[in-house]
C-alpha cells in the first residue's frame, strides 16, 4: 500500500524507502494479477451463459450426462467467486494498515452498500429484462454483505477472526439438514444465510438467494487472516513458501475428505467403464452454498496461483493481468452489459432459434467468441484501471 500513499502525496521513493515501495508494488501486482486471471476465466462462463443458455447446466453438475467441455469450463469458473471473496478480505487488511479503524469501517459500509445496490438496481434488471422481475442476489450482493459484516468484525484480534473463519468454512455443512419452509418465521433470514431459495417480495417481485452468505463470510475472514503475509517485512520467498504450503495442504485435505466420501459435499460415484466421468463425479462440487470440499479445492488452487504470480511478478503477463485486475468492478459491470447488448442484438437480427432463446448449436463457437472478446473487453478495463491509479483525487473511483 506504500506505493499508493506515495503516489497520492506526490513523493518520489528513494534509497531503502524506494526498495520497500517497489516491494509493496510487487506484492500488490501479484494480487491484482490473480484477480485479473480469474476475471478472464469468469468471462468464459458468462459467454457460455450468453450463447449457450439453451443447454441446461444443473448445479451440482450431473457427471453422468453433462458435456465434458462444459463441465471443465464450469469447474474452472468455480475458482472465481472464492478467490474474489478471499482477495477482498486480504485487500481490506492492507487497506486497514494505512487507515484508521473508523475510516476502514466507513469504507467497508459504503462499498458494501454500493455493491448490494448495484446487484439490485442494475444487474438484476439486466438479467430479467422486462418480463421477469426477479432480484438475483448473486456474487456482488454476497461480497457487499460480507464487507458489511467484516466492518463489524475486523477490530477483533486476528487469531479470533481466523478461528471464526475456520469454524464457519469447516462446519457450515453441518447445517445442511436444516430446511425452513416459506411459512417459517425466519425463512427469509435462513435463505439469506445458508438455504438457497426464493423469497416472495411486494409489488410482484421475487428474490433468489443464489449466494447464501454464511460460508462466504468465513472466506472473507480467512482472506483477511493471511494479510500479515503481505506486510513489507515478509520476504517474497517466505510468502511464496507459505502460499505453496497452504495451497498444497488445502488440496491434500480436499482429496482426503473426498476419498472418505462422508462429509464436506454430496457423495461422488463411480461410473462403470468411464474413468473420465468418474473423475467428473469426484470433482462435481457444490457451489450454492459453497461446500467445504468446494472451498478447499478452489481456495487451494487460488493460493497456488497467488504463489505463482508472486514468483513471476516482474513478467509481462503479470503486469498485463494486474492492470486488468485493477478495476474488477468496472470489468464486471461492463462485460455483463456488453454481453447483454450483443445477445439482444443477435436476437433482434436472427430471432430465437432455441425456443424463445438465441444461441449456438456448437460449444466451439462459444469458445471462439470468448477468445475474440478478451482483447475488446481488456482495452476499456485497462483504461479505467490506469485512470483509477492516476486520479487519486477522484474519491469515488476507489469503489470500482
């Protein structure tokens, strides 16, 4: 965070201080590079939702019937939400090191409420159009809620936050048998916390709690908990070693729990004569809400990726991704809006060809569109990212 402070004040780094600032910039670059990487991966899933929506993908994915290419693309996209939420926690820790507790609280509350408002008033109408007034309480809503919860918790001792995060992540699956019906007194609260469900609202609206927030609160706390690894006095080699050990440990624990097949997710099964689909069953993990196994796998991979970007933080690809990852909220809103424009333009020109939907018959076209859109979506995002880094005097830019 030293780089940001120096840039804002107009000071120039020199000597030992300059070395520390460069180190801080490298640490931030690796974080932004990981964020940029998962943004690029996320784009594939959203392009699929644009041009291949007529092909139903259940969740959890049915390993017996799903197209393998779709399955593994979906598995890759599963990395996005856990890594985003964990990096949000890490970012809050680094922010809090250079701001007072009150400033951090204010920032978290404002940013959290802004994200929730964006989900309700912009993204949901973008999804439903005119005919289906549904509030989709998805990942942006979830991150907003998590930031507000963190605003009330981050003053606690770090060890307490880590223990609380571990208890939530490791133990929330014990709550799975609790199912409340819509007529129950606290159904709405439970649907927000742990039970993916539909809430009936006034004025003909309904809300779908796609991302129940309880497990994600545990994730943001654990992301906050590794913040000390990114302080200036921790060498890059020590940080990389810790991230590698953490990633390998989580993936090993995931494999062990999955082999036991008794806790952490739904049971997997053997598909006779088809090892590939047996592996798909093994890797078919529950995201809504995220199971323990899902979080162990995705966050384990995320930790390894962060160690990798730390190791190659001076490489050109890292710099490019870090620019991309420097404006995640802008990219999220921009690419979803542009995909809807593209879809409705195609629908207006060619009309529906799959019931009421327009789409491609071959998944290869989805992948071709994905590759073709990376650069066009990168250019405006990189422009906004550089604007955000350059114009520290524009306060609202930091919220995007």
